[in-house]
C-alpha cells in the first residue's frame, strides 16, 4: 500500500467574499495547499470563473454547493460541474437527487459526495426536524444509500467514520469538515474534531477553513496541520 501524503488530503475551505481575497490567500498558500473547497459564499461572489482560476493554478477543486432539487435540474447542473474540471461535488443525501447526479457526471472523473448530516447539527436539531434517529445512525444510513446509488463518498463529521465504515467498507471516501487543531475554538460546528482524531477514526480527506484563513500566517498554519495529519496517517498505516 502506498503511503498517504497529507498535503494531498488537506482541503482548504476558501470561504471568502471575493475573487480578490481568494487569490490573495492562494498566493500565500502556494506550495502548502493543493486542494481547495469553493463553497456558496465564494461561488455566489465569483461564480464558475473562480473555479477556472483555481484549476488553472494546477489545484484540485471541491465544489461544495450541496445540490438538492428535482432530478432534471440536478442532472444538468452536475453535468456542467463535471465539464468545469471539478474533482468533488456535494449533493444532499436524497435518493432522487443522488441518482440524478450520478447520471449527470457520466463519462467524467467527477466524484460525488453525499452530504449526510451537517456538522453544526446535533440530536436536538434532528428531533426538531421530526427525525427520531441518532446522528450516527442517520449518517450511516445515508452513507449506505449513497453507496448503493453509485456515489463515491460522503461528507461527515469526525465522529462518524467508524459507523460509516461498518456500513460501506474501506474504499468509500469520507471527507470531514469541522476539523479544528487542538486548542482552537469549534466555531459553529457541533461535532468538531482534531486532525489526529479525525484521521484515527478513518477519514480520508480533511476540510479546514478558519484555522488557516484567519491565522496570522496562513502558510505556517497549513504546514502545521499537514504535519499533524501526516503523523496521524503514518500511525494509522
């Protein structure tokens, strides 16, 4: 088995309000980050052109738009994303939406990630929505659904990989946001974990935003996280 390279497994959440700020951060992080997440804020501000700029830098793109709509809309939108050269796309874990996305990416290398339960949700949030299952049970069930319809992985917190692995095995991708280095605040994530905890639990990719974006030295912050991740991947074997 080839050694996992942590720098390839860190996804920097480029959650900023403008293309100019995004470019500034990407310049600062050159050589430290090779994979970035473009989410709703930046995509709303800068659109597909921002994705093109990142791809032209030779970086990978995780487009986090959490598609959920009627099948035709999801299918056609996913096809447009695939044509942009994006690596990962998120779709809410609804059977019809997931199946439509699988159809839309046909013939491309785009990987589809099902959004299981947002990392700012806890059990009370689920009960407020009329869902009487635990977070872990719901995440595992949605991961199994995603696997059955042909998705490549899921987005889930660092508390759920073990439960997911029991349902879908070792090859299914687990991408974990809400990762915070020890001693850092959890912000609005109800189920935050450290890089070491997240990797030990079985996650494949870690999404980190504010601890890098808001650091006095973003490149140094990214380098420290990559170093911790590499140690954790090596320990996991």
